C-alpha cells in the first residue's frame, strides 16, 4: 500500500468514527429499518474505500457518505416499486404507472443520532439488547469490543444485536422522537446509553487509544439536546453536568506517549475551565430542580469536588465519601462501592479501604473486573506490602483489555520489586 493510500485509508477510518452514527441515524429515518440502514452505511463506506484513494477525500466527507447511501436507498426503493407495479400489472391484466414517493428520503425531523438512541431504548428491547445495540450503532464499537467491555462472549453479543434489530422490525416501532410522557418514559434508558457512549470515549475499553474525544463530544451534544427537550428534568441536567465536569479533564488525562494519567497525577492547569464553569452551573440547576438527588446528579457532585480543588491535596475527600455513601444507597452497585473504597483510602488511609475491597472480592460482578485487583494492588503498595501488591497489579494487567492501561499496570508492578 502506498503512503498516499495509507493516509487516505486512515482519513476514511477517522471520518467513519465521527460520522457513522449520524449517517445510520439519518438512514433509519429514511428506510425505517435499522438493519438495512446499517447495510447502506457500510455500502457507502466501501464506496469511499474504492474511490477516495483515487479522487481524494471530499471537502465534506460526511455529506458524501450520506449522499452515496441515500442514492443507493432511492435506487433500491425505485426498483422495488417498479417490480411491485409490474406484478400488479400482470395480476390485473392492465398497466399501472410506477411512482416513487421519495418524501421519506428528504428533510429532517429532530436529531438523527438522538432518534437512533431513542430507537435503541425501545421498551420492547431488554436492557442488555439496548446497551449492545447502542454501543454498536452510536459508539461504533465492534462486536468483539462490546463483548470485552461486558465480559461476555462475542457470539452472545452478536446474537443480542441481531435479535434487537429483528425485534424492532417485527414490532414495527415508530422511528421518530417520542413526545410528552412517552419521551419521559424513555429518558432513563436513553440517559444510560448516552453515558455509556461518553464513558467509552472517556476511557476506551480496548485498543491503543485511551481517549476517544469524538465519542465524548457526541455524548455531550446528545445530553444538551435532551436537556433542551426536557429542561425541567433534574437528572438530565445532572447527567450533562457530570459529562462536562469529567470531560474538562480530557487534555490532562493522556501523556505524550498516549499513556493514561490518573486523576491525582494530572496537571490541573490543563483542565478546561469553560467546561468546569458550565458543569458547575448545570449541577446547581439539577440540585435546584429535585431533592433527593438522583444518581447522575450525585456523581456530578463528586466530580465537582475534584473540579473545585486547586490541587489533589486540597480535595474534600470526606465529602466525596459521603456522596459515595448516598450513591451506594441509590444504586447498590459493587463498582460504586469499589470507587467509595478509593475515596475512603484518601480520606482515612489505606487500611480501612483495603478491608472494604477485600469484602468486595466475593462479588460475582467483580470477578473479572480489572479495577478490583488494580485498586487492591495500589492499597497494598501504600501499606508497604510490595510483593502482594506486585501480584495484584500483574493480575489486573492480565485482566485488562486496553493496551495502554496494561502497560501502565505492568510498569507499576515492576516498580514494586521482586
């Protein structure tokens, strides 16, 4: 492959990562079929792979992909109408003119990516199916990446996605943004999948790139659209505040070689003050809309504690522990309990935190969760139990699917000595 072809291919891959969800979302609105929309989008991608190395990348590559897919959809519909007309002519023994109503292929109602999220959050789908379909269509993750993220076999994830698409087709779900109470009923799963997309961008589950900024940006954009649709919903405001406060650290989260930089080691002068200001204002609005606070708003309040601290040493860890106590009550999540243990270690020392972490070792949900041995290894290291720490950090490295995170864990394990 020539250098020019390789550069063009890299550009195509970058465009696809950015434009795929918007492209598929627009096509769903036109063809009213998720599976067919994805096929048309991939057909357009194949056309780009064939043509752009020769013609060059167009000025507006997203529009080029959409136009190519749209023309394919129109051609398919035209052929189908012609065949149906011919069959009717034969059956009735008289000619019928074949007309094509292309109204459904033009114009836009609402936001195509948001529509895609809300379609994936249809009540007819199970929670597992919603998550898998959203990460496939909106985040653009492969089946293998989703299976690694959820510690499930690739075959199981593929089956969930296929069944989800089939269910949507058979149920003849409306491919429009719901309104009123129907929209409010769809908010909780929609917020969940938007935050999943954000988290995949904020800390990728696999590969070499730790941060996928385009996914963070798209999730925040969707959060702002949701906030505009339901401006009086406290948890939507809390979710947007949470994403903005976390995203404010993006520039400081990755080192010069692409390695992750942990929160306490980050250069806070690189944090985005505009996003912090917006996030804090959003948190204040969420807190004014409802009491008690919901889980997204509580998480935003935790992120705000970090955002307000000029240095890591000045962080209000006691308040963070209290907020995690509330979050554990709200969610019952062992992952939240693990995060609480980290906060306890900062507020009260590693001994108390290690006792909490050891209690979590029996949790089935954390059996293959790499952060459990990673946190335990860090606590053991702080207690001077270096040999045990090394074993735990090496175990975490074996469990993680992200190359940069694995390298960091192995480096830390090596620093423990023999």
